[in-house]
C-alpha cells in the first residue's frame, strides 16, 4: 500500500504575548514532533485526552495556520509550504468533518445550497440539472431522503446534520477526510450509525480517513491503525489488533482500562492515573508522561524516549524506556 498522507516531525507552537508591545513571553507546545503516514483506503485514528494536540494536528494538515516546523506530503507532494495559488487543488482533495454538526453548517442556507457550494466552487457541475443530480446522489450516499434538500439545518436531528456534513466533505471528490471528533457530540445509537456510514463509504469509495477522537471504544470499530498522543507527542502507534490486544505504553494501557466492558460481570484491572496533565507551556523534562506514570524510574525524568519497535507486530512502536510493562501497578503508586 502507498501512503497518501505523510507527516514528518510536525510542530506547532503558539506564542503567548503580553504587555503593550505584545512581546512573546512563552510558548504553548501544542504539537511537538509528530510523525505518521496514512495509506490509501486506510483509517488512522489519533486518540488522547483533551488538550493533547490531536485536533491541532488535523488543522495543521489542513493548513488552517502555518506550521512551526515539519513537513506534510499529500500523494508525494509537499503541501505545508505550497503557494496559495496551488492550494486550491489540495483543498478539493482534503476535506474535514467537524465535531459540532450544527455550528459547521450555515443556518441560512438550505441543504441543497450547502452541498452545491463546493461543486460550484470547484467547477464540478456542467449545468443546473447536473448540479441537482449530483446533490441528489450525495443525499443517497449518506442515506437521507432527496426531498430533504429543501430544508434548513435546524430542521434535522444531530445525526442527520452530521450526515449532511459528511456529504459536503464528499462533494468535491475528496481523497482524504479528516474527522475531528465527528461523533463525540452524538448519542450512542446515532454514533454507531455514523461510524457504520463512514465504514460503508470507505469500502465503496476507497476513502482515506484521519479519525480524531478521545473515545477508544468508538475507534476500535472503525480504524485500521491507532496513534496515541500525549502532551503534543505520539507515544504509541500500532495496528488496531496489536494496540487493543498488546498495548505497551503505560498511558495507552490506562486509556484502555477505562473503556467500558459490555459484560457487567466481567472484571478488569483499572490503571488509575494520579495528578493532572502537565501544562503544554512548561512540559516536564525527559518523558512527558513521567509525572503520572506508575512505573517511572530515574531515566524517565532525564532522557526523553523515542518511538521504537515493541511487541510482535512490525509496525508497533512506542516511546517508553521499559522493555515490558508490568500488568500490576506498584503498591507505592
């Protein structure tokens, strides 16, 4: 499989300014050296607690703000420094589905106009009849009735609005869709329907997805690979089965231990983390996770671990100094 998207050493630091002159006094290290790739037709899930930088990664790929450092390649072509005049073609190929389906849709536009807008912008309809037919096909793809195109966003439920958001992302023929917490605002049953829809569209259209979420239970049913982020860095990256079956990093294990178990009689060892996530303005030295890790030792406080192969799967990497992580948390923790 060939990589559609490649992200190399991506960094995004936001300056903090103060005083009358607006001088920079500190930085927020939102994303601090993230590297991954996504193959064609694959779903990579980017997961982690709120504030870990996963949404910033998605927006950096979309070029919603300039990067501090790093490189982004789409289909082998570098896009992070692409001139504005050439960005239009890239915009058509990379689309996004936002978290809140209501605020991401223009409340004054009917669904027909919302879906027609990207088709018109990219010159993808030859006539009004062709435009209407393409809009109707988009409604079919997301399983909404064609006659609903004459309604406004407020006349739909949350799940239906998210289907409209997905249809809008599909409209220009996108190769890559970034789903930024696309199901976190939905009810459980509706969330499952949207996940199934995305899986169906991926199979039918060969879509490539970057699925950003904090919910590992949701991720398990959609993804091919998972990248776990903590404080601006990827701490573990693995195939879905390897990560959910043999997670290596203590942070990943803590996240997995918090996922609800369908069987109420089943017992699971919880790994409860103490303390709060450190500030991205002043991250700790060494391993960023050492302030909360129950297995911390001296090396963790001094030397920052790098991603290295772990486990039996060739693509399974983790940033941890431990060769193996104990199943039990030390009593002193």
